[in-house]
């Protein structure tokens, strides 16, 4: 019951107080890094070293960030030309009061699905003092749903702080 509520704020490309069924207009994305590689006819740009991506009140930091673009010349009305964002290495994601930590974050802008995975450490999502960890955390923004998966060695763990009464984990 509480876990789906965390989806109301966790998203990298969609933002706002409108319902999940309504598409948000694309927001500008600003990326800074030590290095960038792009090819003329490629639909991907890679940023490396101390990467920081900012969109609305969302901030994503990582060692590497790949931005994949739609190959069609004209995106549909209201659709971002960004198809997918893949961050790897020491990933930290913040949006409002929510924070996520993982080894990799993969965001599909059209489906509004953010997948956090942890190879070295478990993926972790927290709000206030409440948190949840797992091998893979999949956030389905449009469906207001979350799936947390475990491994044989490390099970899913969650902690709900009694003072976090707004149900916003």
C-alpha cells in the first residue's frame, strides 16, 4: 500500500502534479561532465567522468551517462527527442525528498520506467528515514507501481520509519 506512493515523485523525464495518465511536456535536460563523445550519425551521446544531469528538480550523478535519441527526425507532439538514459557507476538520483543509489540506472522516457540495479551493492531507494533495498528496483511511474527483486544471498529489505507518516516512501 505504501510502496506505490513513492512513484508519485520518482521519475527522471516526467515531472509535475498531473495524473500519471497525462503526458508531461518534455523538460530541458542539462548535463555536465569531464568528457563527451558523440558521432555525427549516431543516435547516442556518452558523457564520462563526474557526470551530473539536471532536469526540473531531478539530479542524476554517475561515472558515465549515455543519452539515446529517437532516430525519427520529428518526434511526436509533446514527446521528448530523448528515448532512453543509461547511467552507470556510483549512480545517485535525487528528486525532491527522494533519493536513490545504485550501480546502474536505466530510464525509458516513453514508458516512464526507471530500473535501478546493483551489482556491487544493492540498489537503495529512500525518503526521509524510510528505505527499501534490492538487487533490482523497477519504478513504473505511469502505473504508480514498484517491483523490488532480490538474489539468493540478499533478500529485499524495507524499513518504514514511524515518523514518516505521509506514506511517501
